[in-house]
């Protein structure tokens, strides 16, 4: 039953992601992904690879990456208690994917605290050299993280205007999907003030 419910929620959030992507998204040249957390990894459920930056990097449905390095993984982790994150990585972080991959649990916790203040997470070349990703979490009807959406773009191609546009679009998309999943956004906004 638990697996059936998890699968059903994944299908629901994927349907909402696709519907919103098709209707109103504004991500200049970015690759867009939807993923879920599975233990210490994230698994990609839906992917819209950038046509503008084809061949630079790409994701595929079903791909699995360490949550500690990905923007969506960090978005999930920043919604967990510190003790739960430390328990998840009690045996240490995975092998780094790039020289920029976070190297210690304390450094990861510092990143997560910074991202909590920002309200979104960032992977700055931790998964792939030259790639920067921004992510927001999607909440379910109990205001619990159910998925993460991310926008990835070459780091050197980003202007401050494009970065602002990507983050604003991600925030709007995450909020819209969360509302459709039954999240009480007002309660979250009130409690974060």
C-alpha cells in the first residue's frame, strides 16, 4: 500500500508538472527536471532538456544521482531536520562527482542553512563541470516535500537577469504544483514570517 501511494503521488505530481510546463513556463534556455528523493539519492521522473544547450549536459528519466550534490536533493535535505540529514550520511558523503562537490557533512549543513534563508537551493557545478542548477520543493496536501523541480543552465551563460527569471519561474511553478497537490501555501508563508 505504501509503495502504491508513493507511486500514485509521483504520477500526480508528474502530471501537474507537465501540465504547468506546457501552459506557462519561462526558463530561458534551461533544462528542467522533476525528481523525487529515494534515500540518499534523487531519481528523475520528468525531464525537459534544453534545445539551446544540447550536448553540454542532459538528464534522463530514471537517472539516479546523490542528493547531497544535486539542487533538488539539497532542496529535499533543507526541509529535513539536521539530525535526520546527519543520520542519512552517518557513513559519510558519496564520492564527489566534480571538484566542486561538497566534501564534508559540515559543509553540506552550512549550504543547507544558506539555502533555507534563500528559499531555494543551488548546485554550483557539483554534479557536472560548468553546470549550475536551481531548485524548489513541491509540497503535498500535508505540506510535506513530495518532489523537487530544478532548472539547469551553463554557469557561464547566466546573466543576473536570467538567474532572477529562472528563480522567479521556479518559485511560481513549485507553488502552483504544490497548490494543485493540495498544499496550504498560506500556512507555510505565515509560519516562515
